[in-house]
C-alpha cells in the first residue's frame, strides 16, 4: 500500500480492494494501522502520504527506512577523508552518518554541526574536533538554528557538508519543514566547498514547505539503491548527480 502511495500520491479504498483483493473492512483497518504508525494521512474514502501538513517526530524517523539510511551513511563515509572539515545538519540520516563516523578511526577530523543529538553522538571521539553552533533548538529535530547558529557558521570554511532534507525535487530543490532550519542549513551549504544532500528514495520528487536551496548548488544527492530508474533518468537529464 505504501509503495502504491509513493507511486500515485494518493490511494482510495476501492484501489486497495481491487489491487489486493481484500474486503472494505480489511482495507479500512490497514489504513488505520498505517495512520497510527504515521506513514500516511487518512482522507475521506482513502489516504495520502505524509505531506507538508505533518512533520514526523525524530524518534519515528529513526525507525523508518533504516536499511536505506545505513546504505547512505556508508556512501557518505566513502566520501569523507582523514583531515576533512565535515558539516552535518540534523536529521535521522545524518544521525546514521554520525554513528558511522564514531565507529571508524580517524587520525584527524573536524565535524561542524548544528544538531545537539549529532554532537552528543560524536562527543569524546579520539581524533575528532567537534564544533557545535549556538542557536535556538527545535525539539522536533534537535537542530539549533537562527542568528547565533548562522554567526558561528559564517566564521568557518567547511570542506564537505551533508544536508538533511524532508523533500528533494528538481523543481523546488531541497526543502524542509521549518523556516529557520532552512535558512541555517542554507548558510552551511554556502560555507561548504562540496555539498551532499542525504535523502532516501522516499524523499525524492517530494516537496516540503520551506526551500533550503536549488539542486544546482549541490555536488551530489546521496540516496539508496531503491530509487526508481525513471527518477534516476530524470535527475541525470537535469544534470543532477545521484550517488
């Protein structure tokens, strides 16, 4: 059902009954279960995917698409070199990257982050210099944002920034739910020599409310191997690298 929703954006009770050969009661019960798991939003006669109206709490995001996020974290780690200055925004995928950095030995690495949970994950790691911005925290994402965060970032040069996103599309670029976070993440991107957007396949061709930056400013989008071939082709045609 979720796969159908990702393909079509919405689904009706009739669609579910016909596609899966189940009763109306079964279709409604399954929709209710998925809504309780915050994977969709019920509508009259059907459902739609989580949209810009609803932000999923961080602890729920950590439970979603975990294998895909681990795959992206491995790809990110292959990009990072000893001696790099790495920027990490908040988000569940960047949390996976932070965990992989914590597990891998580095002689010298600097990580700049505006996410307090990412900072906690990396604190005390041998060989790692940790720089945490100031700012106002959002409990929904654990990110610090606003003028204090941007003042810190404005003093730095970052070699490789990894930017979390709630939506990535060719038309609107990289988007997120919060205006202050969008602005702070944009500042990190502009202080970076290379920028990698981290987004699993469910976030591609999806828009959130506030735009962070156009994809023309991005070195590459790090995603997982479940990306639809048609989506791969459309991004390649637009000149956007998918790793």
